[in-house]
């Protein structure tokens, strides 16, 4: 018969930056005997992480039961499985009594409890920012960081065991655990400097808050997950510090050392308690739309490029993953500020498709206001404005009309709108007198912008393609419906997709390549249609056969088939990659194409999102945020080094022009200009 365990504590391991190689090597020997450091193969890492996390998802009850009994039987640590954050906070308040001070680490799990702990009148002390020397002078955006190689980041963190040592304080430590091993009860924390060791040293009692998804089978698996969290989260730490800052003016308090605490051999017993927090997590598993969220390791890498995170990140620094989790817990406002740029999905080491899940969640919330519906159907506005041009152009530029328009539609009266053409590109194209009768045929889809407001761009595309021996087919115009996505109007987006597929489906079946010059239309055809209509073969086929024009031309050049007889254009141009190209791994081919023009000096300006984000930047409510997001890009473009701004997206173009005062054009217009100058037209 088992005797009741003497109170002790489960093994606590910290993963922290390796500042003392000798100590690290010995920790390395302890944790991974007879193994060399693994090379970082990101695909293998993703597969192993997914396997570990899927094991948890498939055996959740078993692992939670095992962890609970290990903690109780081996260490005398009692566990509470809390269904809600309220329940967890009630337990912490009971354990804290009579103290009112709770020392917490910066953890998304603990952040869920904050409002409830505050409601109990507890004083929450978070020392995370204080540990940084100058918290108000750090970097603000991802491009200011020198990214370490994935391998270096992996090697930077070393696991070390630590023994909590009690002090005289009555404070209670509430620590969100990074990963816990069910088999032997080991808990892992990732620590960048010393705040967690500090809490372990200062608190008279420790409550381990373990999100139920953070439990894995054994210590090996836990160490692997914790190390991945450390590796992928390293950069996001640097971004979070200056925005939040500490109470102090930033100096490391006297007496503190940057050296992590060593295990204290003769430490007295520190009472520990565990709370296994569900707070809605099991529900993710039973909903196929969101079950991948359970696989998340909480590394925070998805926040690195999120344009709105700095403005809507909340006091605890939410990540896009937290936007979604909060929504699923009933906070219907948490997704409102996501501009559906898709950048977060591109950064996840587990390839969790956060943007798709966010779209699902937005669809669940629905576009509830009529103004949202108006922006979903922006293509109709384009069409109507084109039909009524030039009257519409005059009206949109008449200040007295803009104010009531802003009241009604919420369209920012300061936003300069593009000029609409009554004679659209497709009208012009249909009445064209001469077109090549032979050549390989491709389909060109200009989208609303290039059809109604920028026929010059469409003609540049046609000119370049014909110059290279293609025959261009331009079917009747219909909006692709991409504007519906940010508002969660899924059914409307499906209707748009079906309508578009009635034309493009048969063309794709005949084997035509469909070319797009608008990054957002390209995203709709390539990504959104198969997501919206998963049963549709046409959606899949159209997605497979859609190509961005620049990507298509660059591939042509790589096969030695692009006419490179360009006249010189002596220009130094700053290129901005639109989010909807970046998330499809596109953008650099535009720079490569422009480099083919003699005298052209294209510079890649990597300053994140421009802040327009479809209709987000058009709305009065987002005027300041939209400008603030794009500020870094505008400042760079304003610098004397550039003659011109370049980007593929009409929305980015509008925003860059307004923000920087420089002229901005599509790269294909420059390419065509260089051809035209050669006298070929
Ligand atoms: S889609 Fe863009 S704005 Fe939305 S959460 Fe992801 S990165 Fe942030
Ligand atoms: S969703 Fe975000 S926090 Fe979760 S694993 Fe992916 S990048 Fe990391």
C-alpha cells in the first residue's frame, strides 16, 4: 500500500539563456545524456511538436489524471481542475489569504485569471519588465531586430533544475507553467532573465497554473516543447518590453544580479499547489473549426508581425492566438481589430492556420452593422462610382459631401479616393481594334481597382504579356468578394466565390493560367476560394492555376523566356511588399524583375504593414491607428534616398502616397515603361 507522500515539490526546470557555458554543458549532460545537440530542421521540429501536441489532444483525460496522481502521490501537491477562470481565481484567493499580494509571471494562462483575481481585491505584482535594463528604449518592431538563426536561438536556451527557496515574505507566487510532464510531474518554465527564479525565491507559497493543453506525456517531450517555446518566442520578448515598460526608470534594481539563482540545497519546503485550468480549452477540441488551437505551444511568435497587436494587445500583451482564444471564451470584441492580413499564420512553427480560424470566428460573430455590409460589397460601390463618373469623382472630392458621407458610411472624410473611370479597362479591352491572334493564351483578372480606377495598370499587364508572346483573355468583370473576409461575412463571400467560379472554373478546366495583378484578388482566388468552398473542384483548380503576374514573369525569366530588352530607367525606388503577397511567399520577384531594367535601383523597404488593410484604413474610426501602423513605412519612403515608391496593391499605394507624399506606382507599370521606351509598343 502506498503511503502518503511527504510534502515536497515537483521538479522545477527553467529554460534560460546560456550565460555560463560550463554550467550549461553540465545541465546539458543532465537533461540529454549521450545526445549531441540536435540540428534544427524546422520541418522535423514541426512534425515532432505536432506529434507531442496531438498525443495530448487524443489522451487528455489520461494525461491529466496521471499528472494529478503523480503530483499528489510523489510530492504531496494537491491539484484542482478548474473549469473556469473564476473557479481558479477563487482557489488562488483562498490560498493567498491572509496576504493580498500575488506575484505573477507573464503568462497567457495567468492573464486569463487577472480580472477575477482583481475582483477578489488581490494586488497583482508582475516584475517582468523591471528585469530589463532600459525597458523604455528597446526595439518596437520586428524589422529592428537582428534575427538569430533558428539554430542559434535553439542553442541559446539551456535547461536548469531549480529548487524554490522560501523567504520571509507572505506573498504568494502564481506561475503560469510553460509545459508539465504527466509521468514524473516535472514543470518547465521559460525564463529570459530572472523574473521566474525571483518569484520562486520570494514567494512563501507557489500556485502552478497549468493550462490543460500544456500537459505532455514525459519530461523529454516537455523539454522539447519548452525549448521550442523559448526558441520561437525569443524575438517577441524584445518587442514586448518597451511598449509596456516597468514602474522603475529601467535600471536593474540594486542587489539584483542577471545570473539566475542557483539551486539552494538546504531550502526548506515551499508549499505548492497546482491548478489545471480548462477555461474553455476542451471545447476547442470538440469543434473541428478550432481544434488546432489546442496544438498551440504558446511561443508567441505569431505576434511578431501582427500590425494591430501593439495597439490592441491589452495590458498583458496579447498575441493573435490570444485574440482568438478570448473570442472563444466569449469576448466578442477581441477579434474586431484583426485586419485579416494573414501575417500571423506565416510565422507559426506548427503551421497552425490562425488566420483561417480567425476568419471562422469572425464568421461566427458575423458582420452585424450595416456599414460592415457596405464595405463587404465595396465592389458594387466601385461599379456604381464608375458608371456615374465623373459626377462621382466630383462628389467624392467635394468637402461638403464628404462629411455626411462619413456620418452615414463611416468612410474617413480625409481619405482621398481614387478617380473612377467610366470607360473601364474591360470596356476598352472589348472595343480594342487590334489584338494578337496567336500565341499562348492566358487569362487576366484585373480586379475592381485595376478595372475601374487604374486601366493604365491593366494595359501595362496586357502590354508586357503580349510583348512576351502571350494572347490575353479578359473575361467579364465580377468582384472576387475578398472584402467580405475582415467582416466575417462568410456566406456572402461564398456567393461571390461561386459567381466568380462560374467563369473561371471552366477556364481552369481548359488549362488556362489565371493571372492577377492585385495581391488581394490573388489571395481570394488562391487561398480563400478553396477554404470557402472545400467541396468545389473548380475552387481547387482555379487556386492551382492562379499566379501573380510578377511571379509568372519571373518564372518566365528563369526559363530564359522573358524579353529583357529594356531601356534604361534611372530611378531609385523603395519597394513595399503588401501583406497579401508576403503571406503567399511572394514579393521579392518584383525586385528581381526591376533589377533587370538598366539604371533601376530597387530597394526592399521592410517596414511591416502599411496600415490600409482593405477597408480598415478607409474608416473614420481607424484613422489614427491606420496612420500609426504605416508610420515607419512613410518615414522611410520620405527619406531623400528614393525617387518613387513601388508596391503591387492599390490600397497600399493609396496609403503610401497619402502618408509619405511621394508618388507610388505598381512595379509592372515601370516594367512596361521600360519596354515602351524601347519603342516596341
Ligand atoms: S491576421 Fe494579421 S491582424 Fe489579424 S491577428 Fe493575424 S497578424 Fe494580426
Ligand atoms: S499560434 Fe502563435 S503562440 Fe501558438 S504555436 Fe503558433 S506562433 Fe506559437
